[in-house]
C-alpha cells in the first residue's frame, strides 16, 4: 500500500502552471504575448494606439479582450490565473492593466519540469 504524500513545492508550482495552461484561450494569449506587436497591433490597430510600450510594459487588457472577443471580466479572470501561475506580470498604467510574459519565470518552470519528469 502506498502512503499519500503532499506534493513537493516544485510539483505544486508545475500543477498551477498546468492548470493555467489547460485552458486553450489562456495558452493562446500566452503565445501571443511572446510577440505582442505582431499579434496585437496591425493597420486597424496600430502600435501607436497603445498607451505604453507593449515590449517593455506589456499589452493592455483591452487589446487582449479585443483579440479574444471575450468579455472583459473573462479576460481579467484568465489573466489573473496566468499571473497566479507566474507566467505573466501585471503593470498598472493609469487605470489600465498591462500584461507581459515573465520570461525568467517561464525559463525556471521549464527547467523545473525537466528535473521533475
């Protein structure tokens, strides 16, 4: 008989990441944020429309909402889940929240995954 043990801290972190990425929209948003100018700005929505530099500060939640076509509350909940998992960082610019991938944290998670499996 196997005794039930609590997951190790690294495993807990990975489980949070897997839960966040289990939703296809959250996964897609994280992929879009890898190249924010390419995915969120075009002729109809030029980068000059951004109130902050999407490379340095991140993409405004309104741009993410427009691209996904989802309600603002849904997008905010999705982004909060990605933030809790450590995949994105949020920065407030005025009344707007901008999201950017946390590349260092993602690299740590990939390394942890490599050591854990």
